[in-house]
């Protein structure tokens, strides 16, 4: 799930983690977290194992494995926490286990993997090793229908949230796809279910984040911080990261912005480029279950970077 869990109890690890998170048990307000440090990367453009063509989204499983939407190759690949290739599934098509522009991925607490297929207008879900389990959705604007779905998030309760930016809404379902409800948003792309149950959506055209209760009651909204002299922003990825902070990728700016859960700006991470810790169109974000790694789908660099 794209949410932070309890950190390991070992004293040495806790001390290291808390210094980064900016947390202190003796205070009620968290300190500003340290800037996450570049820790590694994997991938390059190609069709082989561990290679990518436009990786759009990334999600970390409870066991530490990392799942990547390899959109241009119409497949899902998965890896160890540091990028060793483990397996893959998918191909171009409209059938079960096939994709016509997969764009979003998240992992449930039991390890099941949920994938949004934009042009097939559906959600498919799989075992951790990629065996097909089921699907739901079809083209349309009614309940259990999508125009061009994009983001997916699995909450701690097991509810599955799906954005549909073309018709400005979020729908949510049971873990097996039974329709539960919906609410209106802007042109929301990515979505994150936080550990407190609230749901955060990144709105591409508006350059902002909105957040809601688990059933869609509006709670608040904040704008991303533009670059000096520029006003256009396009947030695409969002995740609850270490310490409960909200990380948002801005693919136009080539950076990641960090906020409190209530929307107070904390800092930026990265810049445009091809080097370590630099991005060309950062998209999906994932956080390891133990809260020690932030993963970034660096689309035009055809790689995944991670930060410690």
C-alpha cells in the first residue's frame, strides 16, 4: 500500500530514520525532515528484463518487492528493493493479463497487485507473481465504468480507489471490484490512500492537491509551489512517505515537492537532468512499507531511482 507503516524497532535504525524523518518523540510538531539522499537506480531504455520504455508508476509491496508499470512495453515488471529483476507479466491486447496503456499500480496488504489500464478502461488485479485474479470496468461514465482511468490506490481497509481525470471523478470499490461510491474532483491523475484513511489526489491541470475522507467528503486543497517565473505545473505522482509527509512529483518542473498532510510546503527534491537525483518527467511515486525508501518513476530517463 502507498502509505507509511511503523518503522523497525531497532534502536540504531530508529535513530537513523528519525533523524531523516524530522520526528522527535519529545515534541508534538514534527521537525522539517532532512532531504532524502540518493541511494540508487536501475533501468535503461529497452525491451529486455530490467529495461523500460516510459515507466509510468511504481509501488512497493509489504515484503519489499517493487512493481513498475512499464507502459511502453505493455507489461509489469517487479524487482527486489534495490532493483534486482524478479519477474514480469503482460503484453499488448485487451484480454485478461493484457494491457493497452497500463498507467497506475498499487499493492494491497496481502500482496495482490492492482493495475489500471487506461485505454482498456479497466482495473486488473494479480497475485504477487503476476497470476491473473480478476478485472472490472468498461468504457462509459456510469457506475463501474471509466472513460480513461489513470491512478489507483489501495487503502488500509482494502478499498480500491481509481481516478478518472477525463470526467473528473474518483470511484472506489471493494478489493474484488464491487462498486461502493464516487465523488467529483478536478482532472486528478494519481491518488494515494494515507495511513490515517484520508485520500489524496494530484490534479494535473490545476497544479494542486485535494484531499478527502475515505468516502469522499472534501477536506482541503493546496497548490504546488511553481518555479520562479513559471506558473504551469503538472503533478502526476503522489504518495504518503516517511513521517506521514505527502510527496508529489511535478513532471513539468522535474522535481518532487514535500508537504505536511495539511498542505504546508516543506521542501523540493531534485532538478531536471539525467544525473543521479535528477529527473526527466518524474511520474509515479512509491514508498517502502518500512518507510526507509522513496521510489520515483523517472519516465524519460527510462529508470527507477530511489532515495534513502
